[in-house]
């Protein structure tokens, strides 16, 4: 048992682990941001380096894939909403 106004060793250890975890989480976010930025930069560099016709074809393909993904997500969200309300 601890004296009043003191912190037990286990509480201190938990606090130190929490601090270390938050530092690692921040480092992980920084690395993820760096990787995402590099991917976006590479994609933009590729798009700007290609000729206009190829770029338009690539953008059309990206738009099609995005629209397909959007429609699938809308369909899944409607199904999930129906499942929730019918449960």
C-alpha cells in the first residue's frame, strides 16, 4: 500500500508504457504520412510525365474504378442499414 500522495510502482510503469505507446503511435503516423505522400507524388509524377492521351485514359480508368467502388459502398451501406433496422 502506498502512502498518501505517492504513486505506486505499477501505476508508474503503466504510465511509462502509455507514454512509449503514444510516441510509437506518433512515429507510425509520421511514417504512414510519408509513405502516402510518396505514393501520391509518384502517381502525380507519372501522370505528368505521360502524354496527354495516355493520361486521359488513365484518369478515365481511375474515375471508373472510383465510381465502381462508390456504388459498391453505397450498396453495402444500404444492406447494412436494412440489416440493422430489421434486426
